[in-house]
C-alpha cells in the first residue's frame, strides 16, 4: 500500500503523514523506532500523528472514576464494546482501583455528546474513554477535559485534538487492502457495490479514501453504487435490496467495512442473485450463515471486533492512568486478517444466522503486551487484565 498518497498528505522520511501532523524528525524517528509490525501501520495513515500530550502525566490518586462517552449504541457491535469495557472496568472496581463506571450515549447527536463530555468533566471523572461521533467537533470539549487533568482516550476512530490519545487502526489501509483482495479474486475485472458505515463518522472517510486510492489502481473494477448501511443490519439489508432492485446487471463483489456481511449475503440469495465476494468484519451470525449455506457466503476480510476494541481501549486507558507515558497521540492497532479459508477456525457451535450479538474471539491476543509496551516510555502490565480471561465467543449463548 505504499503507493497510496491520500489527498492532503505528504511523505516524511518514508512515512506518509498528513500536514496537520507535527511530523518533525523526532516524531518520524519515534515511529521508525517501533517494531516493524507497528511502524508499518503508520504508512499512509490519514490520522494526524502528533506527540503525546500525556508524556509527563502524573498518575491520579485511586480510586479512579471511569466515564465512557458513546456516540451511538444502535447496533450489537457498539453495545458489545460497552459491555466488554464494563466487564474489564468491573475487575478494577472489585480490586478497589476504580470507584465507578458511568456511560453516556448521544445516539448520533454530536452536540449531545459534547454536552455529555462536559458533564463528565463537571463530575470530576478521572478518565473519559470514548467512541467519538466526529473527528473535529469534540475538540473544544476534549481541551476542557485536558485542562481539568482528565485524559480523553478514543477507540474506533480518531479525533484531531492534540489533547486526546487515539487507540485506532489504519482504516485507510484496510479499505485499500480489501479492494485489492477483491481485485485479486475477480482477476482485476468486475462490478462492486460499496456499502459504507455511518455518514460523518471519523473512520468512514478514512476507509473510503483507502478504497478510492485502490480503485484508481484497478481500472477493471467498476463501482455500481455507494450506499450507507449505518453499520446496522436492517438498514444495510434495505439499501442492498434497493440496489439490487434498481441494478439488474451483475454485481461481483460488495466492499463493506461493517459487521453485516450475513445480511448482504441473504439479500443476494433472496433476490435470486449469485453470491458475491463480501469484505468487512467477520461476525458470529455470518459464520453461522456460512456453516448453514457454504455456497452462498464468500468472504475475505478482517476481524474488527468489539471485544478486541474494548480491550485495547481499556489497556491503554489504564496505562495512561498509571503514568506509563504514551509516546504518540495515535496508537495504531493491527487488524486481524480473516480469509475465506480461515472460517472453520473461527466458527463456534453457538453461531447461527441469528447470532447477531455473538462476535468471534481471536484464538490469540492480536495485540500482546510485547507489542503494546513499545508505545510507552515506562511500560508495565495492566492490573487485572489477562487475555486468557476473555470470555469465549459462546459464553452466555
């Protein structure tokens, strides 16, 4: 993916960084000093990579008050993130390290999320973790949190505030790679439906920018239509049905970045259309559908999982509160790859086509401490956390 130069970005010491980033020699050297498995994730990264605002943060006294600002809880993925974060924080509560865990949900209203963040500041939260509803709109509220000595840590999409720590992935790279996977499978020629997430969400533009860069390199791939499925099953199925009804020509692949590959496969089957190759993030219901209908489900994507998202957010948040001093404002996390040939290894017996709230658990930690330590000047283990304690996918189902 080194050929990608996203609009507005320039090369700095071999790494494509946006001009908004303070990408001086020291910053570039910090990225270069990371293990190769991490430094490669910064190539063509669209986020503004900046120095950490918490490199001299003084650990606050315990017990800590943990507050979580959600921008949307309207799908099982987001609910699962909150539930796993709650489980992890509860272990700290049980040890007396954290006093309470409070969650707010703005339901897609950015102004409401800003108000909720300011309420958390007034309540003297020790840390605010967040899935941000906007890349830029929350910046003043984040600055207010920083001024109050409250770390603000995001997941599933970065903000541009220099006062935040973003636990993120290179979604532009992901969007690019999935188009390349489609091109390989279709031998460079075919018609592609683009199903994006929530319009305006920070990572949606990143994913599409990467996809568009790859499409420029694959002139044999033609985009049939671009629609927003809002990362929600019923919305995704509706917009895919509408596309199929108004586009009788063949559709060979569906590029999507959500967890709704099963409903996309169902829509094609119910419309009597051949099964397309579908990208996206693997889920329990998709694995159940694949097990029941192996000839109707073709997948090549990754595992952008809610449990894994919550776990990395939690671990980074605790490390900041412990004074471990992150080196960068954006900590890139690798996204596990899942090919069609891997589906049997990810499937579990509880997974059926109706398992919309069941998400797979990677067989091993996608981000072990040996990698996470490289992001901190004073690394130390996170109390109460062990990947071995993560509940299996079928727990409670």
